[in-house]
């Protein structure tokens, strides 16, 4: 195994094949490259760092419906399928799942492509998050576009 993470081969596991198709029914909301400061003791990207990026991507999907302040109130599901390495290009795809009276639930899927092997994707994470529209005091308020 190479000591340089940029030389690492594109990963393929039986549950996450290389060169999967990107979703066509979801919106690309974020692309980011994790850096060396984001690694854990194993040399992989911190799961918490990935979670923070997923939360940002989910907020991009939810914000047009909230039309104002909102807060993340639940991580309904979070699955790490494959490790993320320094230099991977991460693509975050998302879609609206549900609008409630005060809440908005979104689905986010994260795909990695090795910096030196672009165009071949591996699904690394999937998550479901719920946001609640809040007022200036932090209290739940109705989602303005809930009736839309």
C-alpha cells in the first residue's frame, strides 16, 4: 500500500462497486475535496466531517421550503458505506422526501471519485435528515411552502 493517499487505488467493495451511476432524480447540491486536516488516526476522513457536509447539503435542499431560519432536529439515518480518503472529490446529491407542518425531511447521497480517476464513482454515504422551520426565538413555525 502506498504511503501517499493520492496514489491509493479507487476502492471497490462488494456493497459499493466502483463506477456506479449517479442519481438522475436528485439535485447536485455540493462538491468538496477533503484535505489532510480532515483525517482521523486511520488516515480516513473523519465521519463527523462527512456528517457536517451532509448537513450543509441537506440545508441547501430544505431552505427554499423553510423560507427563513431552520434547525436540524433529527438525523433519521446515516450510513457510511465506504471510507473517504484525502483527495477524493465528493459529490452530494439530495432530494426532498417530505414536508410536514413545521418540518422538512431530505435524503442525501454522497459519491466519491478519486482525484486521479475522475468519472468513476463510489457511493460512500447516504443519510436522511429532518429540519424544522424556526422563528427568531428558535420556536417551531409553519413551513410556508407546506401547502405547495
